[in-house]
């Protein structure tokens, strides 16, 4: 799982699901949490210590520019939401977060909370929501639709959300460079 974040271009959900099949939900969750959190912190530190050139080499120049443009001035909020919602390139975003204004302390707290939630949900959802029944497929479809709609709504209202949160929390205030 560590290598999956730092080196291999495999989505975390693939290796986590494979872990569930091999080790069961509980141990897959534990192994995934340890590897993915440590890999995420390493990726952040690569971005922070080695800079733009290293991250560009790791994730690709086009990908880096695309995400930096989307994150400009909204890095804490936008990255937090992206780590909480599944299906985003969160391993790539760990490298990019290292280039942002996000502090290492905030990143560590955010990554631990978001990874615990996401990995636990991934590992245990397969125990509770089957793929081989009509109602299980319906639940999966509704979950995916709700996540997609939720992200679109958040993305379209990001500036407004950023403004409200920045008034209440210091960590979401825009930082001038």
C-alpha cells in the first residue's frame, strides 16, 4: 500500500479491495491504513522538500498544472473534500499538497481522518452491500450518484464555502504569497 501511493500508478481502492479478498475486512483496513497514511505523508514531503520539478516528474506536468490551477487559494478546503470523497486521484494530490500552502500538521490530521473514513468504508462496505443482488446494485448506484452530485455542488459553491469557513476557522483563510 505504501508503494501504491508513492511509486505505483494503481488506484488505492484496487489494492484495498484486493486486501479485503486476501486478509478480510479488518486486517485489510489495518494494513491499508498503515501503508497509505505513511505513503501519503511521504508524497507530501516529496512535494514540500523536492519541489515543483520532482512533483512534475512524479505526476506529469499537465496533471500538476491542472490541479494547481484548481487549488489556487483554496487548497485546504478543496484537498480536504477531495480526500473525503472517493474516486479522486488522492495519491497524486498528496504530492501536490506538498506544493500548496497547507501545513504539514494540517495535512497529517486531515489525511489520517480522511483515510480512516475512506478505507474503513471501502473495506467494510463489501461486507454489507452485496454486488450480486438487485438491491445491492441499487444501493451502490445511489451511493455513487450522491457522491457525484455532492462533489459537483461543493465544487460549484467552493468560493462561497471557502468564504464562510475562512470567517470561522483560521486554517481555511487564504494565504498571500
